[in-house]
């Protein structure tokens, strides 16, 4: 029976999303103008909740489309203006450039990163040591690269290993064509395959948490870090120093958690790599080493040198982050012979959807600013004093980041605190301390669910997740020990006054300088 026009419309609208989800989004679009006519403040809050709902339901539909529709409607009915949205995007241009150029730049360094992670698994026999190395390496890389890119590389490594094992276990050689997504081959040992899946799940979760441990430390680790750094006028080194009273204890606690969950085989960890699988991977590694030509070796050397430039360029702030990412693209492609336009285009596929979503974030942030939605919440939090105020900001950011995207949460809070600074409600030193609480609050507790961390969501929605039986519930369960430890340790560093004391020590020794309100006002968006 042919579809009616209304059925065809519903079928096309948001594609394969569940019907109830489509109806919910359409209902939002109908309700919002009515609410805005009755009470703009309430309508603004409803829009924010609806947008958070689209982020939480990211597995049902990528948030760009439903969130974008809500943002477009908000502009049309007058919740904000196109010029205000443009102001927000202009103020955060460095973040967009980070995602566009830096993520694409690291795409051309994947060979080097794949080489390194492959050697870790094949050369180190201890699962405990491999887990700590993956967690530590992910943390280090995420401090200088975007966390999304790091997890993308590790997914590529895991998919490669899974495909190699699946192919050989199915009775084929390394060069044969094979569909690793089907388990129909009789040669596969079910018990061995399940053990290997468990092993890969463990490494991916350790790596995912590692990206959070490293990502919180520097201004380029997560997109919201760059937004916070820009609002506070902090450069790379200053950002790292200001965060260190929280991030260093949290990093050590995170590594200790990695050790303990592997040692005691709890929360789904402790899966060992079967010896037969290790042998297959070692044989493949030897096979690749034998085939590696001088041309391939030179490519790895070039990528390593570009990696050194990347770290130095960021650490010394030789240019804006996005422009350093652009130099990485140019250097890697020019010296490694990648000159085809289509080959360049593939590098931008991973980052551009999230870049577009970030522009929608800024439209919703524009609504929040124009409608003064967070003013009462921020005012309530600012009524507290000292460490309690910092604790409240840390908890508020952490809880919201568990269900929403931490970039959105961090952007909203730092904008509101900046407005309070410019209004004379808080001092400049107080603003700097609150910025630390906001950054750590959005980055650490958000490992609780895939909703909060873009890297976790990317992992969950990747083609690898179903192959290794990594579901939403399993990710939440495996992240739980990390969530508890990172949140509690982060909170304690603030609540006990350690953050305040260390910051004062940095001022006294000249590692940090006091900033002025005039500096903050210089780059503020005028409304």
C-alpha cells in the first residue's frame, strides 16, 4: 500500500530515528513559540532542556539536526538574533579552527600513532603494563591533541587488530579479502574470540579515560578548555599551571584506578589477550616490518618531527592553535607526497559534523545570554564564598556534563561568570579560580556517560563498538570506578583548599601573574 504524504513526511523527517523521538522534536517546535509569547524566560529554559535532550539522545539521532532546528526556530521567534549568534561564533573562532585544522592535521600523523600503539601490544606481554601504557599514552597525546582524534586513532588500531585476528582465525592469510563483521566461519574459537573482545574493550575504555585525564590539563585538550582559556586570557603554559593542583592528583589517581581494576579484575576489566591471538598479531607486525620500505620509514620520521613541532608550537604559543594545526596538515602532506584533493578531503570528515554542532551550541548560548537564563543560578552560586563557591561550581558543572555535552556546559558557565566579573560582582582572582573549577568540573565527572565526553560518544557510535560488544550500559559500568575516583579526588583538591594554596604559591614564586579586569573586558563580547 503506498504511503500517504503525511506518512512520507514523518518517514523522511530525521530518517531512521524512532517515531516517538520524531514526534517529540515536532512537539518542541510547536510548543516553543507559544511559550515564548506567554513567558520568554520559561521558554528559554525549556529550549535549553530540549537541546540537552537532543544531546542525551545522540544515539537515536545526531544532535546537529534536531538541535539545529530548535536553534533556527529560536532565532526566528526572537529568542536571540543572527548577529548575536555570529558574535558568539566570532568570539570562539579559535575553537572552530582547532576542530577543523587540528583534528585533520592529526589524521596525517595516524601512521606514526598506529605504529606506536601496535608496538605496545605486540612487544609488552603484561596486560597490566599494556593497560597503563595505553591510558598514559592517551593522556599524554590528549594534552597536546584533541581527545577525539586520539580515540579515533586507537579505534583504528583496535579495528585493525580485530580484522587481522578474525581473518587468520577464519583460515585466511594477511592479504586475503575478508568480512570481519561476520562470525559465521566455523574455524572461529568462540571462547578465544570473546576473550579478545574483552581485551580490546578494556584497552579502549582505559584509553577513553586517558583522553579525559590528559584533556583536562591543557587548553587544547578539549574544545571547552580553549573557550575558557580565551575568556580568561590564559596562554598554554599558564593554563596548565593553573589546572595542575587539580589535574596532577587526579591523573595519579586515574592511573592508580587503572592499575587496581586490572589487578583485581573488577568492573569488567582484567581480560587477558589469548596467546594464540598474540601470536597472530606478532606475526602480522613482523610481516608489516618486513614490507616497510625506506619511503615508509621516511614518512614515519617526518611525522615524528612534525609531532615535535606541534608540541613546541603549542607549548610556546607560537601561533593560535588552529593555525598550528594547519601547519601540521601542510608539513605532513607536503613531505609525505599527499597532494590529491580527495585524499585531503578525507581528513576533514571526522571533525566537520562536530564543528557544525558546535556552531549550534553557540546559537543556544546566544539565547541563554539574551534571555539571561543562567543569571539567577549563577547569582545563587556566587552568594557563597571561598572554597564552597568553587565546590558548588565544580559539582554543578559535573552533574550537567554527565547528561549533556561538556563543551556546551563549559561555554555557558564561563560566559556567565565572565559577565559577573564585568559587572563587578566578583574579583579577577576569584574569576580565575572559578574558571579552574568550571574546566575541571566539565572534564572529570563527564566520563560517567558517553553523553558528556565527545571521545566516548565517538567510540560508542563507531563501527567497532558492536564488534567488541561495547554497549551504552557496559560503557557506563566500566567507567564507574573512574567516575567516582576522578570526581572525588578533583572535589577534594578544591574543598580542602589545596587548589587555593597552590595557586597562591604560584603567585608568590612568580610562576603566575595576577590579571586585571581590564584584560577580560578587552576581549568581551559587547551586547
